C-alpha cells in the first residue's frame, strides 16, 4: 500500500512516536495520540533526511523563507500556500541541515548500506501485529532497511545529536527509547519482506551526526542482548496497549510512587 506523507501521518496505526509514551503511562500515551503537534524542528530534521536518503528530490521538498515566521504577514502566508507540503526552513536552518547531511555523507558505513541492492529508505509500512489472541494495527516508516541473503536484515535509524561518543549515544538511546524504535521498525521490515525475525540474522544501527561543528558522524551497532531486551520491551508495551484499548482505561503513574536515589555522589 503506497501512502503519501499526509496519509501516513493520518493513518490510525500504532507507531513508535506515540508508543514510546506508554513507557511513562497509559495517560501519557493517550495524550500523545490526541495531541500530535507539529514541532518546528521537525522540518529541519526531515530536510536532513531528504538530503541524505532522497537527494534527487530534496530541493522539491524544501523551501527557504528568510523572513519572520509571522502568519499575520501576507507575504509569509502566500509563501506557505505556494509551498504547501514542503519543509519550510530559514537560511540558518537550511545551512545547518546541509552540514549535518554532509557529515552523514562522509560516513563510510552509511555509504556502504545505501549503495547495496535491496536497501529501502523511508518506506511507509502498515501491518497487523499479533498481540496475544488478537491483532494490533501498526505503522512504521524506517529511515532505511535492507534485506538480502548475504547481509540478513539491517535496520538503521538516523539521529542528530550533540555528541558521537558511544557512551553518550547509549545514554540518549536509553532515555529516548531509540531501541524501541528499532524494534518497531524490525517488525515493519519483516512484514514488508514476509520474513521471520527468528530465522534470519538481524542487525540494528543508529547512525548519529552532530548538530554542530566539527560535524562528526558515526554508526553505532547494537549488540544482541540490547536487541533482545528492546524486542521484549516492545512486545510488552503492545500487550499493555492492547489491554488499555480493550478496556478504554488510561491511568497515569499512580497517586503514590516509591523511589530510591542511586548510591554515591551526585555527578554533573
């Protein structure tokens, strides 16, 4: 099923962007689903993805406005209407997006996987995910995924971050649920190619580019124990979500919680 960006965003399937809020509580998930706001920085990040993953069409998807973003300005409103559906950037954002994209372009692992036959980028996928005795409608749009007899299944996601050290990337991945995203995309890719994730080699990568100079970029390959833990968390969240959908109950974190501070001195 081919979906435009607008159709994909409107599709009711469960995606990572909202599922990750269930890690906090069902209440946070319900709020995220009901209040999906378009954040200004998304246009810049989507532009980076355009430059890296679909460079031939990038300039058809990006428009630069170098004045104030004021919808009381008739010229700005006319510009938005003339460029409906495009990523609107100012000049500084456009130049930053190019710098980030260029740093990705220098990464040899990313060059390699993009050059492989059977590598797909930003393919919108919808599927029915088995959960307990039923099915849960899901959707995903992996940054890139590859499947071949030689390489198995490769799932990779592009992230813009302030640092490329493996330790800090791992911290960010844990905090923001990046592994949950790769788990979700693995099911999307398995559905796309009609393969069993238990029967093929699977590798996950997070390709990180700095959002400032010196514009470094690195590919982090996640180990098998990390992948297994993330797949288990993803499965547990879908089971939990299926329960809340069935019962139409959306509790928060609870009236009272017990917490213990980690031992040792506080570090900055």
